[in-house]
């Protein structure tokens, strides 16, 4: 090795010996920040997954409620009310909830309810996540084949 190479190696060893322990100090200072960031990320992910599951359940309940009515107007109102109540009871904070129903209420036909909800993530803005996300869930239920029919003619 040349003399210059030895000098450079000696300087590198001297630099490392002076810097000894600085990596440990940096790790001690940064670890709590990284743990808090990880915890906040886990909370945001959990809130999103939980809202998705609860929205799916609300759509299922709304579709079932819609199949219990005989008119489209009553079925649509029941689906809307049931979805709103299910989300409120589950603790999901939605900025707005909209429900749409498709299908017919004839026996053995399917009714599909779509529930749309903009979920509020609250303080997730600190992580760069938008304050809310619009989630959509759908559920289908079959109208009971043997449900009683309205009597005609009053008899």
C-alpha cells in the first residue's frame, strides 16, 4: 500500500473512532418517532378496514329490509333508514350516506342495494391521508318466494 493510502486509511479509522456511539444516539432519538408513525398508520388502516366491513354489513341489512316491503317506495325508504341506522349504531362516521335500490319486489326476484358513504378519517391528514374516502358496498337479497300476496277484491 502506498503512503497516501495508509494516510487515508488512518484518517478513516480516526473518523470512525470519533463518531463512535453517534449511530446509537440517532437510533434512540428516532425510534419513538418511527414507532408513533407506525402506530398512526395502523390506526388509519384499521379505521378504513373497519368502515369497509361495517358498510358491507349495513348494505346487507338494507337489502334484507327492502325485501320485506311490497312497494318500491317503501322498500327504498326502508333500505335508506336501515343503512343509516346500522352505520350509526356501528359507530361509522359518514359525511353523507346514499342508498340506491335496483331489482323488483316480485316473489323469488333479487333486490340489490348499493350504499355509498364518505368515511371521515379525522386526524389522518397528519399522515398525508385525505380527510375522507368514499366507500361503496352492494348486497343482494332474494324476495321470499312464498310470502303472502295482497288480497285483491277484499275477499
